[in-house]
């Protein structure tokens, strides 16, 4: 039969060893100051699937609604020149509201969820898309429009067959800027209950660098993918630009 003294000593030794072990370099990677934990990333990469899809949904809806609204306003202002400055000022005011504050301002009206996030993100798109569309339409040479009018085209035909095609490059340039900006700002949609890639960052804590790097990396890749798609559309829609550069 073992002595109580020896048993207590053994227990003490085990406890001492355990404490020493947990404060050594054998701690889990996420509990250390390492920049990136590859093992943790490999085991937990699936946790970013749903936030990535939510982020794609937020960006796609916001850009679609923003482009529809801003493009319509720009075409209207192009036909009614006196509307250009008031609409530019109105969209500018929306653009200057801090993003997080905008989410919180909408919460009493629309509640937490995707709707609130999409409304705020759409509002941030309007200024860039509207301005670039107006600039593109204004830069169409008057001689080209007069030539189209001289062959009997109506104002509507000139708009759709002459002005908009020639303004395509500026319009899509604005759309590219707005889309990339939306991908970045959408990470803050988590504060409105909209989900997205901001959710894992908030849940994992800002001190865990691996979590931030993965979520931020996905957002960067998403922005690059959107930009590449829009650039391809621009090149397909403006074949004369390729001929001019050749």
C-alpha cells in the first residue's frame, strides 16, 4: 500500500508538469502570437463557406440595385440637364455617411438582416456609378451626335445607339470601382445582421491573425474576380477600343 505522502507528492508533480507544459511552446497555434496557423486553417477552412456565399449575395444585390438606380438617374439627368447637380449632391450626401453609422441609422426602420445591409450598400454605390455615367455621356463628341441626327435618328435612338455605346468604358469603370468598394464595405454588414465575411472576423476576435488573413484574403480574391468579369464585359462590349489600340 502506497504512502499518502508519496501519493500527494506525485499529484503535485503531475500538476506542476501540466502547468509547465501549457505555458510552453506546445500551446495551440491560435493561442500564440504566430502570424498564420496553417494547421488551424486547414481544419477550419469550411467555416468560411457560408459567410462567403452571404458576402457574394450582399455584393451582387447591392451592385445590381445600385447600378439600376444610378443608371436610370444618370440617363434622366442627361436628358434634363438641370437635374445633374441636385442628383450629384444627393448621391454625394449618401456616400459621405460613415458605413457603420448608416447601418445603425437604418436598424429602427428596416430591422436587422440582409435588407438593411443591401439598402446601405446600394446607397454607397450610387455616387460612383451615377457620376461616371454622366461623365461618359457628356464626353460623347457633339459631332458624332449631330451626324446621327443628320441621318434621321431620334433622340432616343441616339442615346441607345450612339451615346451609351461610346460611354460604355466610363460606365463600366465606375461599376468596377463601386463593386470593389462594395466587397470591402460589405464586411461591416455583420453589424446590421447581414452576415458576410465580417461575421467570422467578429466571432474569432481581432487578435487572431489567421482568421483575419483568411477572411480578408477571400474578400480580396472576390474583388479581383468581380473586377476581372467586369473588365471582360467591357472589352467584349467595346470591340472598337481593341481595334484602336492594335
